[in-house]
């Protein structure tokens, strides 16, 4: 067991209570480092990677990562909605989503030192008496301290009693796996502290709470799988590369610190951003994929050139040709009005020249390279 | 089905929502009129009788009384205490306490039109998913509206989350028995209204809420089985009669209205109080017992005379005799200092004369009738 405290707590916002992690590290046994994962999230983001990076640091120090799959919650649906019927997620679908999570997570953590647990294993056995025992451990006021609850309560917005039970389920997970440390984003602070209260009520030594920063996306708000403003831990290399290059320069120091765990860059921001993009793609797909993605980015996006492999398509009959219909048919646009809008914005180019008319002589399009948006190209036949 | 609305709602404080009871009565089927009972209460009081009187009125109108025995709660213990171990009440003890409740309740309600249900029947089957479904129906703010919670929350006193679940268990009982009406004291108003919310969330027609007044005891506070300031529905006739006669005159109108369901008395308060005491004993034990209790009361308490059957006891040796020791030995007083206090208050009489000395000549006590307090008499031997 060897790990520097500085490495384990790098970038951490809270390590609570003070001195307790040091004490647990001195126990001389592998610590159980818990992270709960939301299998219902539409995707796994760079932001989700930040606590996983801490789990990896613990694993490198000889400790055990414990991933909790919230299958019980997923199976019964999220009761925060007011509708009477809950969306039930089938077990196979939960397995599929969990597998996707692991694929992403294992680009960061060590599968050999990871224990995966499904919380249905213990939550499925909880009866009303056990819920009462569990809920006795925590006061209403304590749960309402949580930022989001506090704001809603103050604003007289409805908080259903069931919502108070969610942090308690998470806390009960800590009891079940006997967590020594729980990791989470700073937005999880109160949930993680609740885990301490509940573990104590169950006669266990409470876990250490270690929170990591949230990371902002290019739109300045928290990167979130459900908001769509994210770079996924694992997705198409060109997408990862391109999205990373869209980050504003002023965000580079945060990304260097939180994602690369390096000092902020000092030289040319463009070069720094390319290095970040290379890091992200290489972590997910390897160095070869990173080089290819960079090449693609440089050619297509940065130099506004066509990619080397352009699909070909036959020109439809008629002269002149109505370009909006052509775009719907060959470029996958949703409607001719969407196509007209794109043309109006100068987003459609024929051999590099922005198109201004909707109807174009057949001769202009025959054999031409047509570009719609930044990255979609088709070369039309000469016939 | 025949019952006047005035009779069903006599003395009611709330009948909610307005017009709903009338509507349900017009359905032309027997209504299910629920009352939850606390089998852990040390005794069943006249106050507990008030909602039972309403249940009787419904039964006389052809409806069904549904008594809910909270065996589930009793079996798992009350989690409001902070101690880790809950007092578990054995099933036989719960049965014994429930039987005692029925003995009292059946002096008022009609056993032939009463359905008894134990809530362990359904609460024992509730899993975590069902708790979440149940708790989704109610907001935290709604539960905190309850007087006692509101005060404690405002005073920053701890309210455990488990305490919020108790009203929801009671509400779930209403779902399980498909209550049309729930009865309760005014202190149950919010719990009963919560039952409406939960029934609605479960797709049932919400119950009508009918609350009855609490009744004050001779000390001016709510009559309560756990405070000891009560007249029990069923207890020793002489006790019932004597306690009733201790009520202050100004409470008579309330007792006439709530217990006897009669207009306030107009004549001599003593006669009015005797009629009340007769009513209470006769309801519990029959008219004969009421007459005997009155005779006992009149002779012993009112006329300060000895009862006709006075036990005899030998005088201890010595002269003079130390009366405090005598009182401890023969009158069951706890200590000689308690005995001295009683003598000091003029509470010990020898042949009707209040004793002032602690040591009394043997001749004074030989063959004398000694009275300690209001009702304890012993005649000492002449030897």
C-alpha cells in the first residue's frame, strides 16, 4: 500500500473530516473507495471522469474501487416526476447501460482492482421496518440543507418525501459495501455526508467524504450527460477532438488541471488545446486514434478542406436543380425549410463557394464538391 | 341506510371537504368508517370514546366501522427515540392490548358492524419501491404543516425523516381498507388529510375527514392515557364515579355535550355531576354498577363516612403509638415522611377528627375508626 496523500486528494474540494483519510491510510489494509454511478444518464462525460481519476489514484496505491450500479432505483423509476406511472427500465437495458458505463470508466480505472456491485442486491430486501430504521438516522433539517432542496424549500416549491429517501438509499449503499471513502462531485457533498450519519447509526465507522470539482463545458455551465453539452469519455474520436477544440481558451487551465492533471499551459493556446484534445482521444482510443483525429481536424475543420474520402452521389434529373430538396435527400437534413435556412446562412458551398440561390443550373452541380455545414461533403456525378 | 347528517357529524370540528359526506351518503351503500387505534396506549380513555361515539352513529345508520390495529408499528417499535435499539412488542402482548381496547370500545360501538384489521397485513408486504411510491404522494412542506412538526421545525428541533413516514403509514392504511371516512381527534387533522392525498395518488376516491374535539381532564389539559389524568372507558366503577365527581363544575357543559351528547345541565351542578358519573359507569358496567358506585361515593366520599365493610386490624404494641409507622404498615403509605405529610395536611382522622399529633395514646386508637386520605379506613382492635 503506497500512495501519496497529495496524489489521492489531488484537485479535491472536500476531504472530510479533516485528518480522517490519513488515519484510515495508516490502517495498513486496502481501503474500499466507493463511487455511485447513474446508469440512466444518457452518456458518460469527461466530468464523470474526474472522480474516476481519483479512484484510479487509490487503485494505484493498492486500494479497491467499488462501483455501485443503481439498478434498484433505475428498475423502479425516478419518482421525482409527478406522473402516476413510473418509467420502468428493463433489467437487460440496465445491464446494457451499465456495460457502457464500464467501457468508459475502464479507460481510467483499473478493472483488476474494481468491485462492481448492484444495489438491488440489498435494497431489494429492505422492508418498511428497515426504511424506518434507516430514516431514523437523519433529520429532515439535515437533508433540507442540501443546496437544491434548500432553494426549493425556501421558494415554496414542492419537495416530495420520496426525494428525501434518495440520498438515504445512497447512504445505505455505503453501509452495504462498508465504504471507507466515498467519491463524488461537489454537488454530492451532502449526500456523501448523509452516508456518514447513516453508517454511524448502523454501527459502522463512517466513510471519508472526498469531493472533486465539476467541470464546465464550452457553454460555461456544468458538463452534463442530460444537457448534451458534453465531451463523452468514449465517443467517436473526430467528435471528441472537434468538441475539445471548441472550448474557449480561458477554460484551458481548468481542463489541464482537472482532466490532464497537469500545470496550466503557457504557450500558444491553439497548441495547448491540440495537446488536450490529443490527450482525451488517446485516453479513450489510443495514440493512433488521436493522431488520426488530429489529422482529420486539421484538414476539414481548421483548413475548411474536404476530407480525403468524399462519398459520391448521382445528380437527380431536371435543370435547374432545386438544392433544398437535394440537401434533404443526400445530406440528411430534416426538411426543405431547414435546408433553405442553412443556404441563407451561407452554410452550403459548391466547390468552396457559398451558395446564394435555391435553384442552380445542372452544369454548376455536375461533378462539383458540395459541402453542407462544416463537415458533410458529397461529390455529385457528372452525368 | 338511514342516518341523519346531524347525528353523524354531531360535535364534529372538521368534516372535509365540504359537501363530500353528503355525496357519499347518497351512494346508497354502507360506508367504511375507519378509526386507527394505538394499542400501545397504557389505557383507553373517555377521550378515546368520542370518535368511537361517531363510529356508533354511523353503525346505527347502517355503515361499517373499521378499526385499524397498528400492530406493525408496535411490532417494530417507535423509532422516535434516539436509541439504537427499539423496544419490540411481542405479538401476544399486542393481541392482549388490542383485546383490552376492544373491551373498552365495544361499550360504545357495535361489534356486529365492526371490522377489525391489523395493519401488519399490508405494511408487512411493503418494500422500498412501494415506500417510494407512497412517499411520492406527499410533499415535505405538507407534512411539516402539522402543528407539532411546524413548531419543532421552527425551533430547530430535530425531526427525523422516519417521523414523516408515520402519517404516511396511517394514510396507507386508508388505501388498504378503502376508507370512505376517517375519524380522529382534532390533533389527527393533518394525518387524516394526508390520507386523502395518498388515496388519490393510489387512484382511490379520497376519504372524508371527520374530526372530533379532544376532551380536557380535571387538570385542564387533554385527557391522555399516557399522562394518567384520565377517566378510563372501562375501569373500576368506584374509580370512574369518584374521578368524574372530581371534575370542576365549569367542565360539565363540555362533558354533557361530548360524552353524554346532551344539552348542558341547568340545575344543581352536584346533581348534574352525579348524572354524568352515573352515565359513564352505566355505559361501562350497566345501571346496577352505576347505582352501587353512587351509593359508595355518597357514603364514603360525600358524607365522609366509613364504608359498610371496614377491615379490622390489631393495634401494634406500645403506648403511645407512633402513627406514621402505623400508616406505613396498614394503609400502604410509602414512607413515614409521606405519612407525616398526610397528617400535617389534616388527611388522617380518628373517629372523624383530624389528627394533629404524630404520637397518640393507645387508648385513643383502641377500637377507633382511622381514616387516611379520602377512602381508606381501618378499625383497630380494642386489645
